[in-house]
């Protein structure tokens, strides 16, 4: 069964231009063409689009998704997702730790009544970190 661009886009929940973009990026196989030049996709295109969107929701970039898809094509079903998911989890956990630190700093700044960054920068009591301890450590070596 052949599907036209609009049908595939609707079924996958993406915009028509997204299909063309993913095709140019190599994420989506080039479709056949009708005698009139219209793109004709198979059902697998809808599945691939759903896979791409699911991978993005898991935090994978389009480059990482392209790699997963390419490895999956060359190896069959084994796309290395387990390894890549573990690596992505480490990244996500680091971002969560960073966001927790940012949240704590924002709460401290609100609680301290900080209202002007220039004024706070000269105040030793201000809880806003105006330098990165890692940068300070490197700079003093």
C-alpha cells in the first residue's frame, strides 16, 4: 500500500516538511515516485517516523537517531540501543544534577532577595555563584 506525503505525515503526527527534511538527512529512505512525481511511501515510513520521534523524546539528537537507524539497517534488528541508552542515561543524570544545582541557586537568590546582578556580584553574602569552582581550580593551577 502506497501512502502520499500528507497521509504519512498525518499518520506519524509530523509536518509534511519534516518528511522531506528526514529524507534529506538520510533518516528516512527515499520513497518511490508516482508517474506524476508524487512521493509514495510504504507503511514502514510511518514506523520509522514514529521511531525517530520516540528516540527524540528519549533525548537522542537527530545525529544520534541517524546513527541508531544506520546501525540497525546494517546489523538487522540490533541497533545498539542498549549501549546508547546507557550512555544517554548518564548524560541525562548529569543534566538533572546540573538542573538541581541551578534550581538550588535560584531558590537561594530568591530567598536572599537578590534583585540586581551587579550589586550582588560585589556582595559576599550573595548566594549566586559568579564563578565556576572548576574554572577557578583550573585557573589557579
